[in-house]
C-alpha cells in the first residue's frame, strides 16, 4: 500500500507522547488511514518558522521514514493541513521531492494568504511593534509574514506546481455563530475581506488544483479538534478515507494540471 504522509500546520507539534499517552495532530485520522493498511508518516517541523525552513525539515523526515521502512524510492500521498500545504508545495517544487510525491491534498491551506495574517502584521507588527520585540527574543515567527496575502502572491509566482504531481484541495466553511470564541474576530476579519471561511482561511484562498469539495467544519475540526459547542461533533476521519479511496482508484489516471 502506498505510504501516506500527514503534515501539520502552524503551531502544530506533530505527534506527542507523554508516557503511555499519545496525542496526534490528525486526531483519529491517522489511525483510520493506518487501519486500511497504509504506512502512515506523521511529521513534526518547526511550529512557527518560515515555509522554506519547515519544507526542508519535512523533506528530511519523509526521506528518513521511507528509508527506515525499506521503501527509499517510494512515492507518497501527502496530506497537509493549513500552512503545511505551503510547506509541501515548496518542498515538491523547490527541493526536488516530486520523485517521492504522487499527490498532494491540502486541507484548509491559505494558498493565497489569509487576511487575518495581514491584520496581525499590520496591527501587532507595524502599529504596536510587538512582532519585532518577539524576534529580538530569539523566537522564530517567520510564518506570520509567509501567510500574508502579499507574500503568498509572491510564493505562487515563484513556486510552480510540478507536472508529475497531482494537486488537490479541500476547503471548509462554518458560519460565525458556530465558531469557537477565540476565532470570532478572525472569522469577522476574513469575512469582510474574502467572504466564507473556516475561521482562518477563506473558501477562495483554500482552493488549489482539483477542488474536491467543501466540508461543513471549522479550521480545527478539519483535523478532529472540536472547540465549538454550538454544533454537533463530527469525526472527519471518514471524509479523509473517502478522498484516499478516490485517489487510489484514480492513481493511474492522467495527472491534471491545476492551472488549466
């Protein structure tokens, strides 16, 4: 069975273990995919560094895990959440990893940036001057700039899709009244700028390559993290399995160019 890489987004810490307790970023999703016989490769890169730095760490981890599994020449299906999708695109296009990636699925990835990153950079960076202070403390928060709409526009010009890799995306949408309390402000800012969103990424920004659909969940529930209590909980593992089955069924199809 083809290996599946699960790559986390901003502030993600991959899989954590405290004695017998294991906390997974892709909660239950990793186990559901493994139950179908796939080698699952969870990642753990710097939580707030630049796309380039995270992409280099991602490359190293994939190659090491494939080597350990005795499949050094294998191609993987790469599923990336949020900022992780930008890391993956950079890795494939700029770091010579197309030979190891059959397809990339991005979930809630801000391919065209997030207006909320713009708001943070404008208000906390320029007006208050908080971000320079954080940098002087030695904390790498380069991700904040890389997620702005201006920087993502440059990224899309300089990081072309590889013709030998299939690109697909999932977007998510939830109304404001069903957002967790901490996401009310970001949802409002993004709605005013770009319309429907998941609390951090708009429907428009999240589309890249073949758009496989829009899930009725927020940005965090897309990886089975439920913070809102005003809507029924849903285990999204089955949604990932449906996409995975679709990929495997069509893996011999002609690869589509997402920009055609």
